[in-house]
């Protein structure tokens, strides 16, 4: 029993609200572009956006498992590993309801009430960002079989489980924060910050 647990029934809605009411309200501007186009030009960092070139003295790379796609062409090596996790939403059966998250530590899954239904979340697996995803479908199926013994639901809301990827550093799982090697200030060279995890 975890009495002080907190959860969100719709994390995407919260993220969108923060983007509109916090980031944009404070003057933030959203532009679409390909982060892999990051390169040095005229003493600045440059990214090619749909609206044209965007130049900046500093850049923050915060792309999780895809950070290496941007950093490695620049000669910056970050020791990132990839964890993959799955979830799927289910309709409640009859008048069954779930009022709080529950976690089965023995079998490695969690059940959480969400706006989309009851979310079944599995434990993580270590895999490369581009590894086949169908191999991992066994994990959520096994968890669903076990979870049905403690929670009543009828059928899944989606045709297949959702797959998410998360980066973590190979040494200690902590984020990488700070200036990228070889990209320090001085002598007119731009700086970059690499983040991951």
C-alpha cells in the first residue's frame, strides 16, 4: 500500500497546457524543424526549421534516446542506453472501477486509472532504439494475463500496446547535464549543452 501516491489521468493534456499557459505565455516560440540539421554556421549553432534557419549562441539537446542522432555527427559521444516500456488501456468490465494506481512488484506491472481507461504498464526492457518492436509484445500480454486476476476489464481500447523509449546513461542512470566536450565558450566558439536520460 502506497498511501501518498500521485498520478495524472492525462499527462498529454497537462503537457499541452504547460506549453500554452507557461512557455508561450512567457514569450516562448515553437518552431518545427529537423534537429539532426544542427551544425555550426557563422559562429553560431544553426538548425533548419520550416520557417527558415534558426541561429543561436547556445543549444540544448534534450531528445532522450534520439539525442545521439544529433550529437554523434558533431563528434560528441554520450554513453546512453535505451529502456523500452509498454502500456495499453482497457475498458472496465461492468461497473468495475479503479480509484488509484496499484503496482504488482512480483510480476512487474502497474494498473492506473486514466481518462482512456485502465492503463496496464509493464516493466522496462533494455533494447536499442531501432530494435524490432514486435518481440516486446510478449511482455504486455503476459502482464495482462496476471493483472486480470486482480482487476476486472473487458477488452483493450487500442489494437496494440503503446511502446515508449527512454534513454539513460550506462554508468549510473543519471541525466547528462552541462556543456558538451569541445564546445566550451571562448575564442568565439559556440557552446552546446548535451542532455539525456
